[in-house]
């Protein structure tokens, strides 16, 4: 077989410069479909079984977040189900993957993808559960469905909202939500059963379906960064945020969690609302207590490393968790997971991956339960 590289599939993204031999494959990171953002990649290599492949990403140094490639290992899979890390280096300009495929076909990606097919299968499985319902909230720029999962009694005392994947390339966010949903619907899980006696969960597993399928890192099909649209979303630019924001105002919210991934930091952490002018001592205590409880629930979660409050400037109320925290006065957090590895509990074979993200999602039920009051 001759060397072939393709990317015309769900979340595929790469530009091929040259691929004349396995040892000399030159690539470029491809832009988001409607924005000047270079970071995400996902492609298939065929015809290189048993050959030492050298894949150079020539424009990695000009990526949107070049620090994301420092101490980073790309992921690979032969079946798009089981992903593992492969040797990757970055000299500040060029990122190089060095790998000898064992089969004729192999996939490489920035992080373990979460496919649209799996998304639809998750919704189908949820809809069959007697405690759950899947609702349509509207449509994306490209006309795809915006679905919300509701678990529990909609009239419950506490309303808990979870949204994920505003930035579509942060696929770990939807793995996280899958783990949270699976645990909530586990009849043998006492934490879930206790939670659902008092709370209803409204969950949007994928806030950015168009960007996910197009292979974008941060933007939708109109080029909008959805996590900068919460003050004034529009049907033309950010219908995804508009329909979810309207639903939140309709249902109310007592806790809000926006699930993301961070390119550079090799840790799991949350960003809170302590920089808001109307942030009260009671909110500060609630936020601190939740973080401490999450640390107790999962050793994968920590609060030593994260974002400084000064990171958020004049545009902070355009971000989901800041907007919700400001307008509703409730616990509202942005949770970040690594593209790299969790430096606290490393696993060299797989790094931080989908399964570990799902486990962190399941673990969040405990601090939610303990924080209801």
C-alpha cells in the first residue's frame, strides 16, 4: 500500500504538506472552519504497517496554544475505540510524532475523540430510562439538534445544570458528562438515588455539535467562541447558547457546571467566581466547600494549580459560569481537564483519557450531594 492520509470524517482535521514516505510525513495543523485557530488534529494514516513513521507538524509553533504541545504525547488508535499515547516531541516550532504502526490503518488525534454517533447513542440510551427525558431545545447554525437531558423530577427542590463542550475540541468534556449520566442512572448508586430525591439535573452533553463534527477546537459553524456569547447570544451567531440560556432562565438554577479542557495545564481544577463584584461571603464559602469535597471524592481533582482570578477581565460576564454566577447568585464553576496527563496521577500508556474523564464526572455527584444545603 502507498502512504495515504485522510481527514474527511467526524472531527477530522489536518492539512497534508507532503507524504511521500513513512519517514518523511509533513503536516500542518488545520484552522477551525470559520476562525483563525490552529490546534486540534485528527487524521487517518494508511499504508505504513511496520514502518517507522515520522510525522512533523510544521506550524505547531504558530498554534493558538503552542504551550499545549510541551510535554505532550499525541493519542493513536487502530479501531477508534481504544486509544493510547505515542512518542511526541516539540522543539518550539515543529511537533513530531514518531510511531511504528502495527496495522495498515491507524488514527491519530489531539485527544481521544467523542463522536457524534456516540453522542446520539448516549441520548438514545438515556431516553429509555424511566427517570430521564431527552428534550429538543433548538438547532445549531448548521441545523443540528440541540438536545438536553433531564434526569429526575423537573419540579424538584434543587435545579442543577451541567453543560459541556462549548469548545468542541475539548472532547474530554463529553466523556466527563457520559460518566456523570451513567452514575446518575445507576439504580445501585446510593449517592445518585439520594441526590434525585431532592434535585433534578439538566444536562447538555454537547453545546457545539457543528464544531465537533467539523473538527474545530473552539468555535461553531459561524466562527463564534460560544463561551464568549452569554451576554448577547443571537440566532445568527450563537443559537446554541441562546436556546440553552433561555432554558436556564425558564427552569432556574441552584448549581451550574461548565465542563472544559485546558491545553497547557496537566491538572484537573475549577475556575470559580471570586472575581465578580457581587460575589458574597456565603458564595465564597459554598465554592470553597464544594472544592474541598471534590478533592475528597477524587484524588484526580486538585486546587493547587489552576487559573488566577485576574485571568478574567472586562469580558468575564460573557463566559457561561460567570454569567450564571452573577445573575443567579449560585455556585457556578468552570471545570478544566488536561489534554496531556494528570501530573498528580500519571498513566504513561493512555495519559488523561476518556475513561478517566468519565470517572471524574461520576465522582462529582458526591460533592454535589454534600453541597445541596
